[in-house]
C-alpha cells in the first residue's frame, strides 16, 4: 500500500486480478558466510523475502545486520571471500545462487540494476561522468549517444545534463555524485533495481525528487525495487513491504504501515522509537492532540532511542532562564570564489552572501539547506579553514581574523570539527588508535599510557569495541568510521563542536546513541554545537535554534519550534514537507511509542 503523497499509485497483484503472478525475486532460507583468518563467519542465516513485479520492498537494520550482504548476493557481487552457503535466490523461478559469472553478467544491467551507497568508491575519478554512463549503456546494448547520456542524467535530477556529462566526479558535490550513480543504475531500465542507501548523501528535497522518480519508474515500467535503508520513516513511506534484519536474521516482515504501527519484535520496536523522521512526526501528532511532545519523547525504557529528545527539551526550557552569552558571532559573512571560465578568464561565484547569526554558549544551532546552499562553507570559515571574503567571525569576544599562529593553535583545541565524509576524513595509513590519539599527541596532552586510556574511554562512548584500536579505516563500515571521527573530535574536550553532517552516515540506532552522547556531553560539560545538516527530522529534536540557508543567503532563522510550527518562507515549507515520513498518518499509539 502506497502512502497518499504519490500522484500515481501502483496496482497490486490482487487488485489486478492476477493472483497467479509469480514473484520476480524470492529468497528462501539464504545463508551467506565469509572466510576469514579466524575461520568461517556466518553473516546471514535463514534470510527470506519475496518481491512481486512492480513492488517496492525495503530492508532495514543497523550496520552489520546483513542487509547489504543479502542484496549483493542477489546480484552476484559478494566479495571474493564470501559465498552463498545455503538456500536459494530465485529470479523469475531461476535459482541464481550458484549461477556462473557469465550468467550473472547477462543479468546485470538489463534485468538487475544497482545503485551502490558510496559514490567516491564507485565512480572512476579519471573518467568523465558521461563516459561512465555511456559505458553502461553500451555494455547493455542501449543507445549511447550524447543525447541519451544527457537524458539519463536529467532523469536522475542533474540540471544542465549536457554540460555535467563532460565533468569529472571531483567536480561534483557529494549529492551530485550520488545522483550520477542513480543515473547509471537506472540507465538500462532494469526489471529489479537494488538501491543501497540511494539517498543517504542527498538533502531532503533532492531525496524526494529521486525517490519520486523511482516510484514513477516502478509504476510505469513495472520495475521492482529492493530498497536498503536505515531510515525506517523513509522505508514506511516509500515501500509496500518492510523486512527487518538483525544480526544476519530476518526478525520481522510485513506491510510497511502495519509493521510501523504494530512492531512486534523488540528490535523493530527500538528502530521505530529511534527513527528521527518518525520521532519528528510524533512531535507533530502530539501537538495536534494537544499533548506536550516533551512528555511523549522523554527518556524511557520503552523508547531508548528517543532519550536525547528529552534531554534537549529540558535544556531548551533552561535557556529561557539562563540567557547564556554568545560564544560565537557571525557578522555579514561572505565568501566569493574565483571560478575559471576559460584560458586567462575567471568568474566570481558567491557561495555565502552576507550571513549573520549568533550561537549562545551551551546551545545547539543548526544550519540547514539543500546541497550548494553554502552551509558547509560557513562551517569551514568558522573553523578558520577558509578565509572570509568579507565580514567577521567573533569567537568568545575575539575576531578570529586577528589571531596569530600560536593563538590559532589554541583556538583549534577549543573548536573541533566532525566532518561529513568518514571515508575522506580518516587517514587510511593510521590505525584507529593513532587516528583518535593524534589530536592528543599534537597538543601534547598526557603520556602514551594516559592517551591510550583516553582512547579506550572514547571508543566506549561511541559504542565501538576497544579491539577496534588495532584496525584500519578500510576494515570498518561507514557508520563505524563516522563513530571514530566523533571520538577523535571529542578527544581534546573542546568547547565548541562543528558537526558537518555528523550523523548522516549512521543507522538510526547508532545515530540515536551518538545524539544521546552529544546531548549528555552538552548537559554535563556545557558544550556548544553548530550542526550542519540536511536532515530536518534530526534538527527538530536536537537544535535550540535554526538557520535556513538558500543559495548562499540566510532566508529564515528562529527558535526550532517556531520555525517548524510556523515557517515564514516557502523554501522552508518545502524543506519541511520533504521530510521522510511527514505524510504518514500515524495513529496515537505510534505517537506515544
């Protein structure tokens, strides 16, 4: 059953009167194991799911639950040390679990397409985007002219597609790279599309555009979609059925809204309680019912993932009494980049245009907006990583432009970043211990024994085993890498933390843990956060103040509840309406979960 936000709706098998229609994909008792130096590890056990023609099925679960591994087995792309050790993968009745590579190559592209998660690892940096799209079209016998390539890119939401096709991946933003991957996955109009976190790097409005396109394709072409996501709100809004995986097992499955309203397995209940998009919806339902949302979302054993909301709510109430001073003040901040437009020629591009705001000590201020709105550029200037073109940044009463090198070194200890991309922000040559210890060593904090103790404590705080210290970034999942980045930022006990999409790569349970951690540190240590994000569902729960940016300008600002309850600008309304799960009609029992 589709949610009413769709302009068109799919016709189910039963509605069509075709009860004899066979599943497009059926996974029966699937088992997957990996050969490691410590022996064989069972990653997936007795997994099962069914996808009918034209149906969207979502697999949800935390990192390491086996959802991506299950999908990779269905397209024959398991790592070399992985194998299907039991069960069946039936595609149109054909068991492809043990199919030879030649047969899998025939199926990939025209029959099964895939949108992988990480665009930097899956786009060739030395090939133009258009060439990579053309390569896919040509390999599958499709028309591959310039207009065909541009059409594919345009369908995935890339503007000025003819020009973009001539650019390289490094010339695209993270969201644009993800859209290019989506274009490649959809280019041959496969019967089954496996989408592994296809919109995790996208802002909410582009996310909606991409998912609307997937829905349209499902409706018009009968394409089935296997959607892998950690956002249960998105899964419930977009999928007909949801499959929940935990530690390699399918623990619950069923129609999306039924499963959302009546989760039965304790793990599914935790996912529902922890999903930011659903928590944001619960706040809205609570206000409509005249119930204090803070009471609904206060910490409890029933909703462990929502604990940070109660902490922040208490903190907000305290703000009206204490009126803390501003620790950070941005005044008329602008940044103009010189873009090369030809040999010996350049053009000005204004990324940030006269932005002003203040951040009170001990509070959280969120800067939200679409990709390219300038929010990350503001964060880099606040961190003193980019010089402003004009305007000033005042930290603790001092203009940061007047700091000498020694004072900047001290400033960096007091203000720490958590960057968006855990793949690019961790040195692949450093093990995790050295990665987290590096700021302590750089600032000459303690001896090796005390630093090792501190690293162990930090790993505990971000829910990573201490044995992780001896591993390297390439041995960790994306979510685990981001937790390492959070631990590194906390190492120096900073006063201000700039979080640039700090939780966008995390599954909802780990996201809730990290947000809990940040809220606890704020309450105990008086930390101040500048939170850069495209996830407005998270903003509603963690931020005291919101700044909305569009095309480099600050278009709306105010207290979080004021902006969410009564947005003044159409752009802000569009962002709020695009939150996954915003259209779900949740009954009161879900609102009080």
